[in-house]
């Protein structure tokens, strides 16, 4: 199903103090797992949220009440030779496209002094990101899901190539106004991004339906001024490819 291009510009999202979310893990053992590891202060620690327009690429469904999204993608290979310090993040989530909260899970793919690095995280914006320490490498197959029942959220990310899975149980009351699969240029404004070729999202479902038929489909590109930096393929069922166009 080909979807006509569509971009929605958002104003800056509400300050973190405007909404209070209680982020709780299911049990003490899991809480220990989810805490940043020793030395995690070296992690980039971005807020994975649309501070301004033009920093999200991908598709978002609107026009319904969304209580779940799931999907898969393969970790791309970064070319850090031309952009030795940069960061971009693929993720799936609920809210954020036209609201001031986001419930999301994914990972950062960074170039740090010319070396590629990948950091998985979960975030219940406006609460801070929780980075966790499982290993992610280029070529790994990732599956992820976000769902809510009442005020109880479950966010899961799996690296099926390496055999790990992380599940977070959070609480919060949110708008449930969008469901999306996004590649985000991290930071407030367009930041350098190392060439990564493309990211193909597959098996995307929202509310149990393919993303292309679960709501009103919106396509958004990362842009610098009037220059698009990403390009989406058409959304076919639950599959699309986002291509990076510039270094």
C-alpha cells in the first residue's frame, strides 16, 4: 500500500516536569538488571523524543487509540570514517507524534571517535532514558514491542541473534494517540549522522493490525532546512525501508 508523503511539524515538547510518570520494574532482580552498569556514565544518555520537527524519519499511525505496537529490524553497519562522532537511533513506540509523552524502546547507533557503538535503551518520556548493557552489533536481528493495559506498560527488546531479551514494566497515564517506527537524529536539532545505508522495519503491527491499516498513516523525514536526509519506501503491510541520503 503506497502512502503519500506527509510531514507534521511539532513544537517543542512539554518540559519534563509537566508530566510525572512512575517508572517501576516488575521485581528487584529486574530492577537491578535495568540499572545502568558501572561505567555507564560514558553512555550518550539522550532523550529520545521529538524536541523539534525534522529529526524523525519513518512512519506514524494516528487517528485511533493505540495500545500496542511491535516490529523487527536489522542493525545497520555504520561508516564512521566520514563522521567520526555522531548518533542516530531506531526505535518503536507509542505517542510523541502529536503528543507530549513517548513510550519507546530501541537503541542508539553511535560513532565515537571513529568507532561504531550500539547502546540499547528504554524510555518513558519525560522520564530519563534507561540504558542497559546487553551487546548489540551490526547485522543483529532486533524485535521490540510496546503495550499498555490500563496504566501498566510492558516494553520489550530482544536481540534474537545474540539470544538476549529485556522486558521493562512501567506505569503511566498517557494519550495513546500515535504508534510509530522511527529513526531519530538525536539531539535538539539536526546533528551529524554517520552513513548507515538503510534500516528496514518488518512485521510492524499496531493494535494487532499491520501498521499500514491500523490508523491514519503519516510519513515523516529527517530534514535539514528543505533538504531531506532520509527517504521512506512505501509502507506495505508492516514493512518499509528508511534510507539515509547524506553524510
